[in-house]
C-alpha cells in the first residue's frame, strides 16, 4: 500500500500515515501518524482506526493546547492532595505487651490489659476515616457519586493497633457482574477519561471487576505514597492492595462488599453485647497471630478464629451469646449499605441478658 499523506494544522507540514495493521478482527484498518521531529505534538492522537472498506479522509484536530491545559489542571489537582501529617496507630511490640502482662495478678486481668493495650482507640479509628476521605480525592475526577467505607477489624471493635485497613468502593449505580471472562477485560484508559473520550458515567456502568481494574490503574498513575507498587489481586473477591509508607499501613480495596459489611456489623453487635467477648476473642486472636496459626497460606484467618470463639460462647450453659437464628430473626435492623449506621445495635435491647456469670479467666 502506498503511503498516504495529510497536512497537519499544528506543524503546517505533510505527515505520513503508515498502515502498520492491515486489518484486525473488527475489520478496522489502523494508521499511525508520524511527523518527523515534531512527533511529540501528536502524543494524544498517534493512531486511528477506520473501516477497511471505506475511503480515507483525515483531519487532525489542533487540540494540543486543550490537552496541555487538561494535563496541567489534573497535575495541579493531584499535587494539591496531601495525606494529613498525623500520628497513625502502630503495632505494639510483643516484648512491651509481655512486660505489661507480667505485672498482672490473674489471667482475667491479663486479658483485660491486653485489650487496653492493643485495641484501636476512637482517635485511631477517626484517623483511619480521615485516610479514607483523602483517598477519595484520588478517584474524584473519575466518579461522580461514590464513597469509600471501611469494614473488618477497624470497624468491628476487635482491631489491633497497626492492623490492615479493609475498604470497599461504593457507588450509587447498580453493578453488572460477569461470572466468566474468556479474554482480558476491556477497561478504558485513565487518559481517555481525562481527555473526555470516556465519561465517568460510562466507567460507573462497567461490570464491577472492570471498575476495580480501572481503580487500580488510577492508583498506579496518581497514588505516590509508597515505594511498593499498587497490585490487583484476582481472587474470589478481587481487590486492589497498596501501602502507605509514612503511616506504615497496608490497605485492601474491594468493590461493594455487602457480605463483609454484614459480617462486620454482626461481630460488632457481639462485641457490644457482653463485656467478656472482647478480652476472650482478642486474646485468642493475638495468640493465633503470634504463633502464626493465622495469616499465612491456607491457614486460619482471624475471622475463622472469631467464629470459633462465638460458637463456644453460644454453647455455654447457659449461653453467653445468642444463637445466629435469633439474630437473623431480628435482622431487619441491619442496613448493610452504610457502615456508619448503628441502628442494628438496637437488636441487643430485644434480647434478654444472659444468666451466665462465669469469668473469662475461669479454668
């Protein structure tokens, strides 16, 4: 095929159109624009595709100034985003914990002291909320109506200082879901949204996995708080994992994880129902973590340990915690769309208090 030429209104020179792909599966013929030493002027319009059986007509739009303005605006916007310089909760050294426990006079006292030392304080949780609000700013240019909510240990009352932060990206649109992917998901480029080729509405209408991949791409482009790269983990529940070096924080971001919301609220309900639950559950979780029973490979996770402890307390005689079917019969109070809503705690008011008077340090 002979080289075809067009005149560029930017350089006022003729530029070659080189057909480097004759025909693809969509019956499009793709051309690449070259402009000699001024190739950088075409960094936003290097290629185009037209039907293979159509006549070629090309007009290169002089959008250089517009594109440079957009890039300047977006660059200034992201430079303005600052994570607050605050004291973030850090893991407690095992040696410090042991030193404090040795001063106790009973097992019960040791378990209570363990909780007081390891538990996230209200100020710690508040700082984690601030982190989420700042993180939302990174995605604001690409989504019109969304919020990031925390779940898991940070919100169920059983979180240790320095624990990972589990978050979910919530949008107002109904999610599409693809069960099987026969080829790599077709996700728009971040630059296409910035330049207006793809609208935020189109992004919000993608299946949830594609939206999560897009979030990952945004993080790769604009999140600069760690030397560790942001990674996409294609697990049963796909997630984006990233770190914040200054806060010494590991983060997992999923998409509309309603099951996790329900589990978090259920654990928080048990946390509030009986004062013996936090010290017993947190002691066993710390024991399992220290002995590396949880957190590696195919071993237990902390949620499994929590369920085992809850099952034990439900089967004491008399029971300390109510059965799951009783909780489910009152589950209309569970509004799983909003983690900040605590109306579900009213369930505890409808359940008679336990008659079990055992202490947590009882042999």
